[in-house]
C-alpha cells in the first residue's frame, strides 16, 4: 500500500496484482515500478490534475530497487512537477529534492 499526500489531497495506491480498480499507468518509468502501489497513487494524482509543490509518500514497506535505487519514485515525482518529496517507510523518513530522471541512451 502507498499513500501520496499532495495538494491537500490523499491518494491510496495498491499493487496491480491486488487492485480491483486497475488503472493504466501513463508515466514513463521502468516496467517493474508500473505495477507497484506507488505508481497507482501517483497516477491517481495525475488523473486528478494535481501537480507541483511538495508531497509526502507513505509506504507500508521499504522501496524496492526499481522504485528507490533505480529512480522510479523520483521519476514519477518529477513528471508530476513535485519539487520536494518526503518518503516515509517502516525504517524512517527522508526528504528528497526531486531531480530529472536518468535516461538510458
């Protein structure tokens, strides 16, 4: 599960394998992250036309390598125009300054 708080609203995401309301993920991200709860929450914000500013992402487990180390969450935040993202996991919280994603050539 993931909860994205942005623009005074909250969006709750569920992994695609468990989601009864599967939605198309339109972000340009890696195929692994597209199936995760984080992508579902970010997509709901995008569908609601909520963009920019600061946001908070709360997740029920640590970010996997695809979402964390390889930048899936940062990339989605960048595409939503988020400048600063606080990520809260079971092990703690950290704030990141969202940066342009690295692109493979």
